[in-house]
């Protein structure tokens, strides 16, 4: 084989290796931010829902003028959890936990959804 043929084969092999790598890097830089934006929007929606549930709990406590001890007994929970409810600690609860607590207050939940794509 001549030196020119070896150079051409080397360039072809190098291209076969580099092109998929460049395409992969391009994919991650151009499409990954959209996924992280979707995740951020999802977290924001979950936080909004948690805040609404915490508001329902706080409203129930305030409208009934319950003391901390009364809330602990009625919700069968701890002082720490009630304090976190009163302080609106969204990060301390899952949506499931908050739904359980709201249902323990005797309140009914009506969950509706809307399509944000329209």
C-alpha cells in the first residue's frame, strides 16, 4: 500500500470515530437543557400543590383555633410535624403525606387537572 492510501484510510477511520462523538456531544448540549427545564417545571408544579395542601391544613388549624397539642392528637402525629405544617415547610413533606393529613381533618379533596399545552 502506498503512503497516500494509508493516509486516506486513516482519515476515513478517524471520521468514522469522530462524527458519532460530535453528534453525541451536539445532542447533549442542545437537548439536555430542555429536559432539565421540564424537570424544573415538574418540581415547581409539585411545590405548588404541596403549598395548597399546607394552606388547607393551616386554614383548618386556624379556623378551629386548635392548639399545637390538639392538632397533634387529631392528626395522630408529632409536634415536629405540626410545627413544620405551621411553618409551611414544603420540603419536609411528600404530596402523599399531605393528602393523608388533609383527609384526617375531615376535608374532602377534589382534584382537577388542566392541559397546559393548549
